[in-house]
C-alpha cells in the first residue's frame, strides 16, 4: 500500500491528525453523508486494506483514503500529487447507517 502512495509512512498524515481535522468539518445532514459515501465508492477500481491506514481506494489518477474514526464514522481523504510532495485534502466525514457499515467492514476482504 505504501508503494501505491509513493512515499514513506512517516509523511502520511496520521489518524490522530485526521481526527483533529474532522472535528472542524461542519456537520451535514445524515442523508447527504450516506449519499457521499456511496458516491465515493461507486467508481473505485481497487481497494487496499491496511490496519493502520484502513482503506485506500484508487479511481483513475485520484486516490482516496477512508479512515474509520469511530464505529460508524468514516473520514474520506483525497490525496493529490504535487511533484515529489503529496497534499492531503479532507473531502468529507460520513456517518453511515449500520447496513452501509457492514459493506465497509466487508471491504477488508476485497
């Protein structure tokens, strides 16, 4: 997975930092959160599972990372490449219903 990110693990934003960022993201309505999660997973081609970084998804040249912050809270992060550096943008934080959470858990086996 780290090869896919094309840099070492120390340069990747930590989950603790992502949690801090997520607290500053304005809340959006529950329906939109679920829709956002499904929209981001719809066009994804590959998934890589890592206990530390959760799921990395690849859709063309775009890279997304999905972090499980709490039992049913997912933080979607987009990674943009800028030469040898990478910029991490927080796209959204999603609350998901239990049925969707089961899909999230099943991705570990993809």
